[in-house]
């Protein structure tokens, strides 16, 4: 399955998806990496791995997406994995890739959509948090859930400690969700 990974920053999920894609069990092949941020560390990683990587910018989201769609079609992309991609995709774009865009989010959705999830989880003394792989629809972090992992919040957790533990699970759950999706 020809796959594109969209990133905006660090790219640790990109790394885990790349490692997964090299395994026999993987149904995906990463054909391209797109970033809306020129300085994304993930972009550097993609280049190191000789992945076809693109950075596009345009003030007008419509124009940017038209350029992006052209490339995705040319490369025959069948699955888009959002991995820390910080831009909202338009309704039109999502419609064109309906059921083929998935995302990873660092909370037990539908709880804690949006940003600063770990901070809010700690503030609210939640006993559990987690991470979720879900389909992307036109509402933020609201598409159908594919797979979730529940994680215990510890008494002495800080944002840093908690996010590290959640991220570790994200790296496991994203490949698992892809296997689930295509088996
Ligand atoms: C992850 O926590 C992911 O769940 C969220 O953004 C973060 C991206 O991290 N959507 P990375 O760039 O994959 O390291």
C-alpha cells in the first residue's frame, strides 16, 4: 500500500512507521513524506533514509492542497498517515482521500481532543490516559477509532514523564492499527 506520511516536527512516529514498513509483516510502503514545516526534524530523517520528501508552503491552503494532491496522485498514494501533522486538512482534501487518512493522537479519544493533552490530563487528575489511532474526518480528532491503548497515570507523573510513556506506546500502536486496518 503506497503510503504518505505527513509531519510537522520531530518525526518520531515517522521513524516508527518507517521501521515497521521495512518488516515483512507490513502492508505499507512509505513512498513520500510531506512536511508543512521546512525545519521539521522528521524531514531530515526522511532525507537520511532516502525517502522522497517534500516541503510545500502556500498562504492559500486551497492552492497548497491542489499542489499536494497532484503529487499524491502521481505517486499513487493509497494511504495517508498523519504523524504530528499540525495543519487542518480541508473538507475537500479529506473527501478526496475518504477513509484513507489516519492520525495518531496522544489521548484516549474522545477525551482530550486538540493540543496540550498531557497537561490537561494531569490537571484533571485523570487515573488513565492513552493514545488513539483514528480515521480523519472534517472535525478535529473525531473520526472513527481504529485502535487505542490505555495508559495508567502515575502519582508522580510530570508532563515530560507522561508524554514519554505515551509516545513510547504510540510507536507501537500506529503499526498495530495499520495491520488491523488491512487484515
Ligand atoms: C505525537 O504525540 C502525536 O500523537 C501527535 O503529535 C506528536 C508527534 O510526535 N499527533 P512525533 O513528531 O511523531 O515525534
